[in-house]
C-alpha cells in the first residue's frame, strides 16, 4: 500500500470501520479466492466482474441490480462497500 493511499484511508476513517475501498475489496477477493481454490482463472474472473461493477457505479450507472451495498464518502466522494455485501457477492460469484 502506498503512502498516499494509507493517508487517504486514515483521513476517511476506515481503519476500524466495516467499509472497504475498491482496492481493499480487490485484495479481499484475491485472498478469499486463493484460499478457496487454486485456480488463477477463477480469481481473475471474480476480480474482473468486480472491476466492471465498480466502474459502472463510479460512472453513475446504477440501473443494473447488484448485491454490493455501497455509499459515497461525503468528503472524498469515493465509493465504499460494506464488508457483508462483498462477502455475499463473492459467495454468489463462486457458487
């Protein structure tokens, strides 16, 4: 993690919260998929699906239904996801 990202997370107050940034979600997905299976393709597929969903949310396209619950940080306007919704989304993608 870079210094800039660490400072931004500290300023947003995410250290002890249940909210995750997109980078945190990608790291969490990579770790979870690697623990469940040893298939690199599966991990790449799950992360690319998340990236697609995240880019749609960032651009403002929320027409498509998603299990990921998110909110925008009021100061940094960054999309943050709840840990429970990320875990639920991951289980729906791996099953």
